């Protein structure tokens, strides 16, 4: 079907969005209850959460931003404020 081909080609991520030039991983590590999850929601969705649920393990999200004339994807890892994640930080 010609219509199906046109629809699948136009819905392809490569056709509809400019090339992402780089990917950066960002890992938030800190004590429990300091606002890491709120920071992520504010940055990725531009919303404020007055009440949030404690992160269990970790959560992952992405956001594509423009830096100058480049498109950059940030992969954001929001860790729970647990001691086991402290090993990710530099000593």
C-alpha cells in the first residue's frame, strides 16, 4: 500500500528529528531526601512535584537539548539515596 509506506517513512525518528550529535550520561548521587528526583523532573518536564515518592533503586530518563547549534541527548540516572550508590562517586 502506498499510503502505508508514506506513513511509516514519515513516522521514522530519523526523518522527523535532526541528528543527535552526542550523548552524555548524567548520574545523580547524593543522600536520601535531598531533591534529586525533583531536580530531574524539573529539568526534563519543567514541572514541580510538591510531593514525591522515594526512588527505589534508580530511575532513568532522557532529554534532548540544544547546545549552541548542536543537539545533545542527556541520559539521566536518578539513584536512590543509598550507600551502595556512593561507590559511583570519585574518592
